[in-house]
C-alpha cells in the first residue's frame, strides 16, 4: 500500500514538473518520465528528435532513468527503429521487450521514442497504443515550434517586402526616401526616422519621417548629420543607451548629446554599405522608456541590408544618363587642362610621348606559346606472356639504365615445368640407350625424335624463365607505369607495363594560338623557359607546323613541333614552360596593338550587314 502511495506521489510530481517545464529539453525529459511511470515496469527509455539546424541527425533529448547506461543491444534497437521509420517490437536477450514508435510531422519523421520494459507479451499491443497516444504531446511541441519559426520567417519576409515596396513606390528618389523612413517609423513605432547619404566627403540628411521639407541649416539636421557621421566613422551600429552586447567601447558622444537634447531619447543608428563602401546611415528615435530590443535590431539590420542596394539604385536612376556621362567627361577634362592635378598632366604627356616613340621604334616580334617536352624515342615494355606480377622495382619518374631489372614475373610454374621436362628428357635418354643396347633401330629413332621434341620444349621454358625478368631497353626515364599496387595480380600477354623515354633526345611541342599562326613557319628559332628551370633558357628550331588543332580555355591552338638545340641533364619528359618564337622585326606599336586590331576587325566583319 505504501509502495502504491509512493508511486502515485512520484507520478504526481512528474506531472507537475511536466506542466511547468520552461524549456524544450525539460519538457521532453519530464514527458518521458510521466510516460515511463504511467506504463510501469520500464527499465530504459529514450526520446530522440531531429536536429532542425543540421537538418539530418537525430539527437537524444531525454533519457529515463536520468543518467542511465544504454547497452549496445538497446542502441542497436534504436538505430533499427530510425531506419525502419515505423513501430517496432523487439525481444531482448534478458527476456524484456523493446518498443519503438516514430513521431511524424506530416510525411517526415521528426523523432522516435524507444522503451525497454518487463511486461507480458499479451500486453504489447496495449503498450504500443499508449505510446502512440502519449507521443501526441511531443508532436504538439514540435508543431508549436514549427509554427513559431514559420511566423518569424513570415514576419521578416513581410518586413523586407514592405521596406522594398516603400522604396519602389516613390516617383523619384526623394519620394522613395520619404516613404522608406515613414515605413520604418511605423514598423518600429519610432518618433522620428532619418536617412542620410554621403555627398562627396560630407553626409547630407535626405529624409526625415513625417517631414516633407528640410532646411539644411536647421539645428536638428546638423545634429542628425553628427550622429550619422559618428556611426559611419566607426563603421558600426550605435545604440544609445548602450546595451550589454560588446559594443559599449564605441564612441557615443554625439548620440549622448542628441539624447539629452531630445528628452533622453533612445537612439539606434545603422550604417548603410554596399561591398566595402559605406555611403549612408539610418537613425531611429524612440522614447527612452522603450529602448530597442535585440530582436528589433536584428530585424532592422536584415531589412537595411536588402534596402541598401535598392536605395543606391534609386539614387543613381534619378540622374539622367547624359548628365552622368557629360559630368564625368567634363570633370576629367577639367582636371586634365585646369589647375592642379599635376600627376594627371604628367601622365597624359608621358602617354603621348610613349605613343610617339612606339610608332617609330622597332623590335623583335615574338609569338608566345605554351610548350611541353616529349621524349623523341619512347619505348613500351610489355608482358611477354600471360603471368602473375611478382616484383616491381621501378615506377613512373624513376631513371633506369640499359638492362636494369624493372619488374619480375612469377616463374614458379615455369621452373616446375622445367623440372618436369628435364625428368622427361632423362627418361627418354634411358629409353634411347636401352634401344641402342638391344639394337632396336626403330625404337631408337622414336626415342631420339622424342628427345629432340623435349629439348625444344626445354629451350622454350628456359627462354620464358629468362623473359620473366623485365629489363630496361635503354637508359631513360620511366614515364608511365606503377605496379607497386598490382603485385600478385595477373598480367595478359602484350599488356603495357612501363613506357621508357630516352634522356638524350627530345622534341618540343608548342601550342600556338590560331590568331598568331600567320607568322609561324618551319625554320624559325626561339627560346623556351621551363617551369621547373626558370633560371635557364633553351633555344629551339621549328621543324614542323601541323594542321592538328586543340580547343583549350576557349582558344583554338595549333600543334607545332620544334627541336632543341641544346640538351641538358636537368631536362625531363613532361616538363612544361612558355616559349617565344622570333618572327621578325615589327614596329613596337604594331606588336602591342596587333591583337586588339585583329579582334576589332573580326567583330566588325561579323557585325557588318
């Protein structure tokens, strides 16, 4: 009787805690405790919910009893329930039963409750039904949270739409600015909202809420400009009185002065910026008894981030295009021919002198092209017959000498075949000797013929054994082949194991832009600088201009072959670099402007009717 009374009191306390839960985690923990106490006989229970921020993993939010150890068998049952996404019943090794039930929001699985309990097998359906009914509390919690998030997003979206609508509703920039500050004033219940934009080096107040006209010499306008300048100079949001958000180190002298002047008003000034350019600020005022909350500040900043570009666009659109162009031209001409701006004048004179010099001076016209070294002789080393790879001593990038062992094939079967052939040869030798001793000529001839056949087979086997040693055909560099990960695998006859390139003869392959091919022909000389050897240049002679093209990086490149005049021990096949082909003397201005004129001619030809 006392046990029943204690159990009832524990359940009552659990209900009280559940009803007064003040956090998401406490709600889930107390709900699980109430469920376990109501069911009775529960050894272990857990509640897992999907992590909405990471959109994927299930996180355990409640465990009963609190701090209990979960065994591997129970964890496996939980994972099985997550994968199955439906109600499951499981019999544990100790005779207890496990029940898992998914918690859904629509078609998506949002959570899982798993229970291990000692109960009669006949009661399993009743238990499952109770768990299903109880999970409605968790579903209610999740739907409330989902609704709160949705409402917050809709509120932010509506606010952004209202702000953009206010900016776009005006017939001109001034009207748009007025609508913008009025909308902010209504949204945040402000007594006054002001907008200021930079004009040159100074900030000018463009609009004040509920004010149609502004006088630039008004004391209020000067004070508003001062607090906006204070925010722009520090490139930071300023809130006065300062909240406990880590921004109290900012200078707020003008804000404090403005607040004292206007009945200790609560101020919030947010700079406007595009990219890394700060071009304006918005200032909001409210009574000191209603300071701005962190949620309102975050909502305002998100809306202004979207409105900044729209404001800038309306301001630029307010200027006629011819005025923009004419103003820019006149401003630059005035700086060039007017007083001051000595640097511009010196630069203009320098450019004129440079053009005059380039028009008469000549220089070597060189065609630039990407180049790559290839070995002039390249030999493939192949598998002589079907076998297994037993050893690999080199791989791509290694230098080998002529006759050096590169790889070895498995010869155990061949050596057994050789022993069998030798045994057969010995048997036939004995047979031949017996036939000679008996003077049986027919038998002797047969034995002798078989001996010749076995000798040929033995020679073939020994030759195969010799050829299991894969050796280098000449001194060179292994450019293809790495068998270190294939040891023990089969290799078919004719399969390429390595490719070896000579180190004493190379050819240079150049990729020349089709726009420069007119000046390239066999016999021209040039020099190449390789990426691996930037301190050296290697002369070459063009030997062949092919009609083979390759599209690369939006260009059509022709393949041109050349021969190096000098061979260095440091050269290796596959090295790349930049080559320049000497194509004769040209005027410097032609060399520098030829690509531009060529592009202009092609565009004019394609556009001309």
